[in-house]
C-alpha cells in the first residue's frame, strides 16, 4: 500500500510540476516580448487558450482544439514593423529556456528547506525542459524546431538564417501589410526552396495568396496542387494556419 501511495504521489507531483514548468517557460517568451513592446497573441497550456483574434482585438479565453499545441505555446507579435524585430525575436526564443532554468534553480534552493518529492521534481523538471529547449538539435518539437535550434538558425548566417528571416518577415506582411497584401517573391522563394517541408508548405501558401491577388486561377491551382502533395506530411497546426480561401 505504501508503494502505491508513493507512486500516486510521484505521478501527481510530476503532472503538477510539468504544468508549472510549461507555464513558466511560455511566460518567459511572452514576458520578454511584452517587455520589448510586443503584444500577446497566443498563450496555450493544456487545453486552455488565451488569445487575440487580431493584433488590436481584446484578449479572449477559449479551448485549444489542437492537442499538438497543448504542450505549450507562448506567442507575441510586434506592435509595428521594424528592422529591430528580428533581434527581439531572437531574444524571445531564448527567454523561455532561461525562465525554465531559473525556476529550477529557485526550486532547488527551496529543496534545501522543504525536502519532498514535489520540490525535487519542481527543481529537475524545468531544468530538463530548459536544457532540452535550448540545445540545438535536428529533432523537431511540435511544429518546427525547438527554441535553441531556431535561435541558432536565426543568428548564424547562411541559408537557414535567410529562411527564418523570410518566414518572420512574411508574417509581418500579414500583420502590417494592410488590405491589399503583397508577399515579396524573394521571401516566398526562400521558403519554397528550403529543405524543410514545413517551410515549403508556407512558401506554397504565400504563393497561392499572391496568385489570388493577381487573379491567376492557373497559378492558384498550381500552388494548391503543391500543398496537397505534402499536406499529409505537414503538422496539422501548419495546415490550419494556412486556410484555403474558397
């Protein structure tokens, strides 16, 4: 019986510390963004979702229907278009892992005074989460790469940096481009020719949006065909982020 109780305590403590660690990790991203003048756009922990429908709309609370995002999302968007946004984005990427590790350090100090399973896990879980998110690795987590890998791609030059910048700047066009959006062909081409199929999908989608603007039905069909060929290999969250206009 004692072993069963210990197992239950261990399991519940791990669930609680994982949730706490995820909240702090994602808050690290959000707080860093808000500190630099960005606005909260999406915050997801488990099925709870706090979000804005548009950058200028009020904050809403709802249920996140995509389980892939339940592991945690902390998203902010810049309040205006600026050349400094890329540098801020790099800082935001690192803020999550740093917040996780700081939580683990604080919990480790607390462990000196409260020696129990919960405090031990509250020390170990966020540190492990922070390290796993900070170390660059080829493995993708959820939708795209982890924080450390995206930071490395964004700051170490070459084709990977161009791809990260292109994706970010295309999002900026979507947010600040007004009613008659034009997605620069050079940015779109960078995604279309990328090695990652997820970026290819975004590239085809932005090409599709340009085709709609240009009233080119043939080009629209071509880009939709490209998207359809790889749709099953792309995370559902990306497919949902690229709605087809009927």
